[in-house]
C-alpha cells in the first residue's frame, strides 16, 4: 500500500466533450435554438389532441410521447452540460453566466411542454388501459403511471405555467446563491486559507489539534455568513410552504415522499426505528469512542476522528481504484467492467480545486450519454 497520495494534478478530471465540445461550441447554440423551436411546434400541433390520438390507437399516443421524449432528451443534455461545467468552478463568472443563460432558455422552451403531462393525466383511465394493448404505448406504461401519481396535486394549466416560469427567479435562484456563496468561502485553519472540502477533510485527521482548528474555523466563518444563510433558508422554507399549500400537500414531507415514490408511513416507521435505537447504538458508540480516546466526553470536532488504533495509511489513487474494482468484481464481473469505464474514460472529477462545487454526487444525465 502506498504511503503517500498522488499529486492532485495526476488525478482524473472528467471529460464533458461526450456532451458538448465546449461552452462556446456551435452545437450548444444549435441545440438551444432547436429546443425552443421544437417545443413551440410540439405545443402548436399536439396540445388538445391527446384524447383523440388515444382514440385512434395506442400507437398514435405513443408517437406523441416519443416526440416529447426526444425534445426532453436534447434539453436534458444541455442542462447536464451547463450544470456540470458550472459545478467545476461556481465562482467563475463565465461559467455562472453560461449556466444562467442555458437555464433561462431551457425554462422558456420547456414552458411550451408543460401542457403535455397535465393533459396526459386527464385522459380516461379505461381508454388508457385499452391503449396499452399496443406494444408502442405499453412501453411507456411505467412512465405514464408515474406521471398519474402527480394528478391529485396538479394546478390548472396557467398556474402550472406560472410556477414553472418563476422557478428560475425563485427556488433555483436561491439554491444557486447558496452554492456560489459556500464555494467562495475560505476558512482560516492555522494561517492557511482553505476551501470547504479540505477544511471538512481535516475533521477526519488523526491530529486532534488539526481537527479542533478546522472545526473552530468552520464555525467562525459560517457564523459570519449567518445573515445570508438565514435569509436563504427562510425564503426556501416559505417558497415550499406556498407551493405545498396550493398543491394540497398536508405535510411538509409529502411532496418529497411523492417524488421518491414511497409512502409516508414507511418513512415515519424508519425514522421511529432510528430514533428508538439512539440510546443503544449511537449514544453508546460515542461514549465508547470518548473512552477509547481517553476523554470524559467527546468533543464535537472528534465525531469523525479516526479511532486511536485505526490504520492511518494514505492510499494512493491507483491502489484505491483497484480496491474498488476488486470489490465490484467479487460481486459481479460485469459491474467491475462498467466501473472500470469510469476510470479509463474520464467519467470522474477527482481533484479538489478552487471554486469546485462542494460535496459529492453522481449525475445520470440522459439516456443517450454516459453518467
């Protein structure tokens, strides 16, 4: 096992050219123009016709869905590219402008598509079931069933359009303000000005002094932004309350349960189970950890500290890669082959760098592209 990590410059960065060659590429301009024109034409030709299309046969409605799907595919590819390019450096004005411009143009284009799923939920249930006898429509049955789940909480078409158009200046804008603010923060840890990710990483350091310094720096710097973060949180909470009230969601979590396709009772049971287990699991663990570390009680900066006897060897990237692929291979060779493509084809953006969006995520993008 390697004793030193690789230099960050040797770590893989993702290759977004599988989506588009670059932010200023003509392909981006072409697809943005195409998204709007195709969406406008689709609305003009299809709006108000779904019931009659279904009456003609399941294949006719399926053709309309396929057309809708193709437009969404192009728009999804654009949004993926803009969002991923922005996440590489959220403090770069050029990337921020590009992301904002793409987001605005896609919102304008997709406004012409809002009618489709709303009209779909108004189709006669028996006619739909009969239409599924056609293989072309049967292919879309899971998606249609998913869409129908939203029906009880839908507003009339004009209100839905208003909610959709205002999303750019509403919730999405506040989320973006948070992302850009948190990415721009620097934390003074022992005289070093660190971004969020390296600072959080120090909370797992074997040196208790470094953990404490990082925790204090986090609390101090975040406290200086309390006014901004409080405003963002309160606005988002009120935005959600307004939306939930208009749509008829009874509980603050109901819209999330619907999006996750899970019953609230299942989540509530899980929460109760976790809470009931606190005394015999997490509380007991933290008491044991404090004892192992020779403390009366665990300081908050020691929650993620490695245990005294833990292996503190730094693992080099090639070794970590092989460990991951070997674990997949033991379970499924096919999964290991898929996982290997992430490394060999640059689907991973590993290094920490200035302005990079904090946290970790996996982005599925669209069916015609890889994740």
